[in-house]
C-alpha cells in the first residue's frame, strides 16, 4: 500500500529555508502576525488557482495577472524580495544546499 502522507521538507536550523530536492526555498517571515499570515496564504492560494484557471482557458492576459498576484503574495510573505532577517546574511533562495554553508547540516538529513 502506498502512503499518501507527505513528508515535511527539512528546514534549516535558523528557519530561513526549507529544502526540496536539494534546493533551498525561503520560508515566510516568522514575524508576520497569524492574521496577516492567514490572509496572505489565502491570497497566494487564490492566485495559484487563478493561474490554473487561466491556463485551462488559455487566457494569456489573465494568466499574467494571476502570476503577478502570486508574486505579490510571496513578496508580502517574505518568500521573495528583500530578506526578512537582519544579520546581513546573504539570500541563498534557490541555491543548491550542497554548495552552501548548510551542506554539512543537510548531509545529516540523509
């Protein structure tokens, strides 16, 4: 029997990134209020559904607007744009973990 339970991706010890297939993706800003996070995640999911609907309808203009809404929500969540941390550490979003200072940490995940 195949399990339908998905495994939660590992998150770096500092909480800045989660890892999917060896690549970093920036986490949301943990300083967002619960209400803001809920609102922004709802906006993100709505925008993603709009992308899918536009693709089904082959509506290029609507798809572009939906992608812009996804981008806006991700910026507001802190997953894109300026980093939400303040210690001056670089943004490693989309970098391969094995090429970063987190490589040794990630090797322990296997």
